[in-house]
């Protein structure tokens, strides 16, 4: 496809692609972004796209970009709806050990097990992997998630002590 054919495809099909996307997501800003992304993908691949098939290429690209965006957005949480009290500890105790035990008790069993083996018992990731039957990368993921939860639960050490 040549540059004039690309420009012609913008003139011919951009409104239709925009209406197609807008009808599906009902958000004008996101629809504009998706149309722009679709044309960007077309431009990156313009040497391999035949001008006679550019309409179907644009609509299928817009559709797949739309699906990717919906999947990505569904995984994002709405920070306005998060109950921060459920993830933090606000009572003022000076017994850090008690607070830590309460936090560890709230972890899921698999995360609690691997974080205890790593941080309390001192086992290596490989040893934990062999003992639990989990892959080494899964052990690392569980430990990371457990530590992140503990950090959020306890908060700043100055607030605890």
C-alpha cells in the first residue's frame, strides 16, 4: 500500500471504524485511541496490506485492539472502591511481634507456608521448591505477594512502634 492509498483509507474508513468501536465501548476517548492504534498498526504493516483488503484489515485490527483493551481494563481495579481499612492495621500497639503474627495469619496458606520457610527458616528458593512441589518461579511469586501484603498491612514501622 502506498502513502496516498493509506491517506485514502483514512478518509474512507476512519468514521466507520470509530462508530464500530464507539458502539462497543461507549467511551469517546477510548474509541478515538483505538482508531488511532488501528491506523498505527496499519501504517507499520502498510507494505504487506493490499489496498483492496484494507477495510477488513482495519476492522479486524480495531476489533482485536478493542478486545485487548477490554481484557486489560478488566484486570485493573477501581481505586475509588478499594476498602483500605481491610488492608491496613490502624490500632497502635508497641508489640511488633504480635502485629506481625496477626498479619502472617491473614495470608493465604500457600503464601504463608513459603514466606515462613524463606524468612523464618532460611531455606533457599530451590529448597522450598523441592519441598512444596511448586516451581521456583511460583515460590518467588508467592513470597513477593506475601511480603507486599505484609508491608501494606503493617504500614510504616513508625506508626506501629
